[in-house]
C-alpha cells in the first residue's frame, strides 16, 4: 500500500576537527536538524507516483569533515525526486 504522506528528520551533533590541516574549512560545526518529506499518489491500479523532498527547509550544514579538514563535504541543498512505480 502506498503511503500518501510522510516526513522524517535527521539530527547530527556538532563536529570538531584538528586545528592543523586545511585552510578555509571550519574547525567546529554546529549541530543541526534536516527535515525530509514525501507525497505519494496512486494514479490507477498500475501506476503510483511519489515525490520526495530532501532537506525540505534548505538548511546549510556540513555533512562530514575529517580530522584535518581536507575531506570536507557540505550538505546537499534542497533536492526533489519524482518516482514512478509501474505494477504489472
């Protein structure tokens, strides 16, 4: 059964990295919440559509950073995904 509406959230605590290493990457990042949502619609008995919105509020965040800061990954901006499921 297709779930018509859904939501979720992710919480990530603050992160620290060493003071040595990359210049320009943060040595400390604040904790953050990121919210996602989805909306599903059954078109007919053979077709379901689902729209997912990731990072619903377009939160700026650091997804990950290693000890020296050279592997710094900013979080993804708001992203949409449309899925079609065909049943046969």
